[in-house]
C-alpha cells in the first residue's frame, strides 16, 4: 500500500471501529458456535491458498458462500466472526493495515448482510422443508448487501489509495466491478445451498459445496495464466516481425501502449481496451509482405512500390483474420492508415466511416513514429510531435483522439524509446522512409 | 490449396465412424425401449419431471467447448445425474423408474440441442449419446434401490452409494469419449483415456458434486434447489468458457502469426500449417499425450520463424536444401524469438533442436564442416555441432524435435502435392536416412500417417 494519505487512514480507521462496535453489540446469546467455528476454520483454510489473478481482480467466492451460510445458520454476529476469519488466511504478505482493513470490511459487510436477512423476515437457524421458498427473498437481499457492501468499501479504499498520477478514477475497475458483482452474486447461491444441505448431510455440506467453487477458482486461475502467456507470446512474435528493421523495434509495443492510453482516456470498456491493445501490437504485421528493398529504398518510390506499401494493412488483415478477436480489432488493423479527410489507404474512408479503433491507432502510430529515431533523422521531442499531431488534427487524425492522447500524455508522460543499436551483423535492414511518419511523407515519382 | 485443407480436415459430423455409430445405436435402442415403457406406465411426478427436463434442456443449450475440440454440457449432465439420484423432493418420496429418467433426460437433451441445429451448429449426437448412456447406467443401478428402506434410514450408506455412482458415471463418460476419440483421430486408447481424464477431471468433479448437491438439496429445498443451484454453476461455466476461449485464441494467434513467414515470401504458402498438422498426426501415432502434443503443434507452427531474421528468403523456403549450419542458425534464431515469450520454454527447445540428427554419427558431422558459419552458441548437449565429446553419448534431440525434422523434410519434398507416388518416394528417401539423420520410429509413423491419408483421398 505504501504511504497512505490521512484521509485513507481515517477511512480505514472508521471502517474498523464501526465493525468492532457493531459486532461487539452482539447478540451472542443462543449463538450456534459449532457453525461459526467450522465455517471459520473452513474460510481460513480456503483463503490461505493465494490465487494469482490479474491486478485488481479479487477472488473471494468460497468465503462469500461461507459467510452467507453463516448468515442463515448463525445470524449477524456469527457471520461477522466468519467474515473476520476471511482476512486471517495464513497467506504471507499483505501489509498489516491491509489486513486490518480486510478483516473489518468482511466483518462489517457480513454483519450488515445478517441484519438485512433478519429485517426481510429470514429465520436464523437450520433451514428445513418449510423454510422454502420464504427464505429465498431474505437470502437474496443478504447476498446483495454483502456483495454491495464489500465492493463499496473496497472501491472506497482503492480510490483513496490510488496513485495520484497514474490511473484516472473513471477507469478504476468500474467495468470490472460490474462483471465481478454478477459473478459474486452467482457464487452467493452456494451459501444457501450450504446452509440447506447442513440439515441433510451435516458437515459434509460445506465440503461438497466447495468442490464446484474450487473448480471455478481453478478455471479462473488457469484463465489468468493463459492470458499472461498469451500476451507474452504475441509480444514475442511481433518483435520477431520487427527484428527485420532495427529502427522500428519496439514500435508495435509502443503503439499498443499509446492506443490503450487513448482508449482509457475516452472511457472505453475493459474488453475493448484489451482488444485495442492487441490491435496495436499487431497493426503492422502486414509490413512483412512488403519487399525489403522497397522499405530500404532512399529515393522516390515508383507507383508499384508505393502500392506495395499501401497493401500492408490488407496483408496484416490476411494474417490475423482467423484469430477470434473482436471484429473491431481487425477493422482497426485494416484501416489504420485511413485519414479523416479521406485521402488515406487502403479504402479512402473519411470521417466517421473510419472505424473507431483505426482512428485511435492512427494517432498512436504517427506519434511513435515521430518520437523514434529514424535513419534519416533523430527522434523528435514529444512536444514537437504533439505540435505535429495538432497540425494534422482534422485532416489526418480525429481531433477527439488527438486531444485525448495529449491529455493522457500530459498526465502519464511518454518513455523515451531506447536509441537503436546498429548491429554489426548483416541480419537487419534499415527503413529509409517511414510510412508512418506524417512529417516526412513517402515520396512517389509522378509517372505522368 | 484451401480445397485440400478442407478435404483433409474431417469434421466429426461429416464422418460417422463405426464406434460412433455403435454408440448412437446402443443409446437409440435403449431409448426406444425406455420411452415405450414410460409411455405405457405414464409419467410419474410430472412436475418434478418437467423441472428436471427443463434444467437438462437449459444445460444442453449452454454447451461448453473445452480445449482440444471437446464439447460438453456440464449443467445438463449434472441435472440428469441428479434426477437419476433423486430420493425425495421435500417430504415427498420420489417413485420413478429408470426408464422415466432416460426418457426425461433424452427429451431435455433434444430440446436443448434444437437451437444449436437451428443456427447451423453440429448436433454432436455422439456426445449426447455418451452422456445419456452414463445417466442410464446410474439410473438402472440406483432406481431399484431408491425405494429401499435401509437406504432411507441410513443416510451415510445413501451418501456413499450416490457418490460412488456419480464417480462411476464420470469415469464411464471419460471411457466412452476416449473410445470416440480413438476412432476419430487414430489415437491410442490408453493415451486418449489419460488425456480425457486429465481434461475432464476438474469439470467432472464439479459436475459430480453438483449432481449430488441438487439431489440432496431437493430434500430440504424442494424444486427450488434447481433454481438456486443454476446460478453458481452458470458462473462456474462462464469461468471455464473464458479459460477455454483464451486457449483457443492462443492457438489461433500462433497459427496466424506463423503465417507471416509465408506472407514475407520466406516459406511456401501453407508450409507451417501442413508441417504442424503432419507433426501432430505423427505425434498422436507415437502416443504423445495432449499437453506435449500442443507444444509440438506450437513448435511445428513456428519452426521456421527464425527465417524472419534472414535478410534474403531461402528460395522456396525449403530448409532441407540449405546447408546444415544455416539450418542450425535458423533454428537458433527461431528458438530465441520463442524464448522471449518466456512461457514457451520447452517449445523453444524443440525448435532449437529441430535439425539435429537422430544419432550423432561421425560421418554426419564431418559431412558439413563449417565452423566459422555457425551462429555463435551451439546449444548445450548438442551432438551436431562442435567436436564430439568423449564419455557417454550425448542425449539425442527430444522426440518432438525429431518429429518436426521428419515432417519438415517430408513437406519440403512433397509440398502441397497430392500425388501419392511422390509422397511414397519422399517417405522412401527419409527411410534411407534413418541410420543417423531421421528417427526410424518417427519415419515409420510418418509412413503410416501418409498411407492413411492417401487412402482418404
């Protein structure tokens, strides 16, 4: 968590005190300790196995089921104790304040869920044949409150402790939360199953319920792992395409980063941001279809040579067409050299006929080209490149995305690309003219 | 080119293999008998039957694709198993015959499969038949016992019996699916069974546990247990779907990016794809398990990626025609590219060693002397480069590398040609080189694969 602001500390303190006071008020009379102890141990054990997920994703499915089961079986106070156990997993690592916050957050939300359950007419205790269907509404209310309180409290602390200069608040996992919220509510149903089964199979109930939960968690972990290796593989392959030309090394990576910056700035959904990340990485794979001697030519290009260069977005599309991406990413790759004024290629689309992804890619693409070293000039400073983007804004680029990119650049900055190291071997070629560079457009021989 | 691809890739619905026919026929006969008897006796507890039928149909509608072209319907399967294992709904003791279980499960499955057919997706009858047979087995064992009073009084016994039946059903499904795959892909049964169990284990555990959960929960919650239970299983299925989705995208991406060598003019069109398909077929013939088969496929797809780093394309891309040091250099460069992904370490190793001769024979090394030309670092333990070290013979290249070596050489010689004579000649040429260059077992497997293929054409 690093250094916390005073407000964040105050917030964590408030949550902790509220949780402590509410739980201390009980009621503890008639509390069925056997449920609390068993479920508490269960949560501690399940939470001790850390799950590696992408940043910002939290997995607490099995604990939420156990907490909700304890809401039904043991009431608010019991649920709060089980909730507190959630944060006591034997996992190493989390900061002490984080532990305090997690403990009180889970305890507080479980307590609130228990209160709502009773308020909506739920009876605490072992459910029997007559409890259904009356128990479903109070249980659903409790589940909703548990999930909402959890997400609310968590968003609060994430918002207060976010690093100031990096993520704009609007993108702070709002899209992510909606998805997580739904799946959490889905898992919550296991809580009711756990409580109901207790009267049939006793202690086996939670164990039986945990199997599907663990399987789901396994699948999520696998997904995250696969996604990580997928990204690494795509990155490596793109780099392989780029090795042909020392000057454009890292270009795909940086265009990808720039496109994501724009996409986040204009508030694109998480899924589309992912898609544009890949689109940026893959936008120039078609360049391989352009003969090396054309890319290396220093003089003016013949019409045929220019046509060969203009073909590369289509070549790229040919390569990536069969990948099960969002169609938007494909459209972006195909049209990333269209211009707003309709004078681009391959189709000569204009204005909003050009797919949104393509307009985003075009800005990031040109910017990176200008701020990187080329054989015919050194890297231009960021300010100068921004100037150039503004100059072409409205003719070549979509002004909205230029503005968004400039805003994101001002906040996040732009890492200076490594100057290219010219290798002594004969493996690499050098681009003599960059088709991406708006400041030095390709020169074509006038045949007429 | 594309037409050939379509000819070679047989879809399961285009070809009904004998095993599939047998399975479907067995399920069909059973089914007719069951439906006839149910019709004669009349449907008992129609409300419960309809509720479970609806759950099964819903599950069948939400089929799930697992890695390796498998399709399952976990929710429907769990629902059908639960119906077979049902003892009581609330206080009402369920009296239902095994025939009725089979009938309801079938109707549910068919209703759930109809929308798939409507949008032009395959019906996957054999998968449905396999699931149905498993449910039928459980039903015929458990239904006569369900009314038993000892079982009713002793829940421990009931619990044990139901658990073992659920496990039995899942094992049976794995065996049936493995048999189908043996038929479909010419895989070995033991290999297919182990692969099937490995892939199905996590989801199967969830299906079995869910079936038990519904059956038990119905005693307390009545039919509401179906509704309550559907939500979490759906979420589990969504998690699985995302996992399977990224696996599929991964493979598609590697396939697509492997094509860059073709578009760049380094390799003949379709080369990587053909080599990878041939390599996988050989691997299956040699009994390689699925995870390693996937690595083999990745490596075969990317075996020429190192050519990207060459300034001038090799004429026709035929790596078999260039000198050994150059081949080795391409392999090294390719392996370096793959290595950068960090996650495909073993794939990089396979690509790195794809040119090594099967056995390091002195003559083979001396035949290609060019120490100055090698790409710098010979891989550790490489028998083909550097002076042969004294002591124990260095380990040969991994099986996957040997397979790619053979498949690559075969494709360089035959290309996209369909001529069986040319293929036979190519196999013959590889066979002549099995003393040191190519692994004899791999070449024999290649020969079997190629023969089978020419029979198909």
